């Protein structure tokens, strides 16, 4: 190996982080920039995210995992209201819990000692260390049946259905209401895999309604076609990640920016752990795209990234 190649590999010495009192989140993240492992990746994610938001980029946001029950709801809603999300792709479960919260029905932090059989008998549902009373779903179901009962058209797309629901919520912290207010489309390709889907099915048993699962594709792919640049912030993986990435396959473009926050690893071949470099082989992420995967709990990494971004961009 030539000496200049060796020097090129050894040009960035580790800079040891210094922590001082009264540091802003962005100052802390900038200290991570000279570090390795997760700290360095977190700092790179903030750099990429800020560039993505300040360029003329169509900003896709993939939301998987139980992020709403865990307390990340307002972060996403505020990103929508402040223009940092152009397209949201999410799971049905997150939107179920968003609607539950909009009804002033709260999720609760679980206790240290948990007996799940006792919780079942007490009609308390558990999501890791979050408790949700069963009767909350009764209120949710009543609200959904009222909303569905006012539909004026028999055939509707999933995106149209979610916009319709969002316009009938009163909580400004709601993701769906924020998206409806800001005219940000919300796509949920697997909506039937949620209690929203169950409620729509129950309504359909005695009422005319047809949710066209394919109707969103044309609209979504048009957004991909029209994007001068495209950037993806992916919380977890699963259906939202694939839906965002696969749609670019039928366009001449590729994603110019991609950030993934995950705890999954690539060894199993599953999409949630698949690296963003793997996505380059498919032509989903561009050859020269700026991309990084941050391995860690997204309930920690997302707030840090967003706080540092807001500090850096002064908004």
C-alpha cells in the first residue's frame, strides 16, 4: 500500500469529547463529531439532517415502532407544523395511539414489577413499559364509528381516509391533525394491520365503504418523480421504510439523503436491519448520497437529533 493511501486513511484522529456546564444539545453533538461508534454516527446524522432540511429537498419521514405510546408524538407533530416533513409514511398502530391521545386518553408509564396475567384481569394493555387501559379502546372505537359514519364517498384511498380523520380531531398535538392542517399527506400502506383497520372493517359489515389500497401509489410516486432532491428520515424500518424506498425504483431518481435510526442488525436479512449501503445496490439510495445508520433506541436518538437540528438552524 502506498504511503499516501495510508496517510489518507489516518487523516482524522479521534477528538475526545469535552463536556462543559450549560452546553446546548447542539454543542454536545458537535463534541461527538470527533468520536467514533454511536457518538460519531449521531453527529453525522445531525449534519446530514440539517443539510437535507436546508436544501431544496422533498422530505420523507418513515415512522415505525411504538413511537407514539413512548412519548414521541409531539416531536413528529411539531416537525410537520414547522415544515420539516413533506411526506409521512407510518404504521397504523402509531396513528391509533395518536387518535387515542387526541381524545385525552393517556398512555401511562408502567410499574417496575409487572405481572401480565394480572394486567389482563385488570384490563390494562402493556406495550413494553407503557400501560394503556382497555376502556380507552372503547372510546376510540366510538369515535371511529362516528367519523366513518360521516364519510360522503363510498371509495376512498388510505391517504384520503387519514386526512379525513385528521380534520375531525381537535388536538393540535395530534400527528394526524397537524398533517391535515398543513396539507402533509400521511400514507399507511398496512392500515388494515391496526385497530383503525379493524374498525373500518366493522363499519363495512353494514355500511358502504371501500378503501382502495392501491389508490395512493400514483400520488406517492408522482411526489417521488417531482422531487428535485429526496431525503428520508427513517425511524425503525418495516413497511414505512420499504414503501418510501420502493417507490423511487420506478422513477429516474434516487434518494440523496438517508438517515435510519434502528436497533436491528443486518445479519437476518430483514429490511429493518438492512443497511443503507445495501439500498444502493437496488438503486434506492444514490451512489453519492449522504447516508448514515444510527444504532440505538430511537426514543433517545430522535429527540437528540431534532433538538440539535433546531438549535443549529435556530428554529
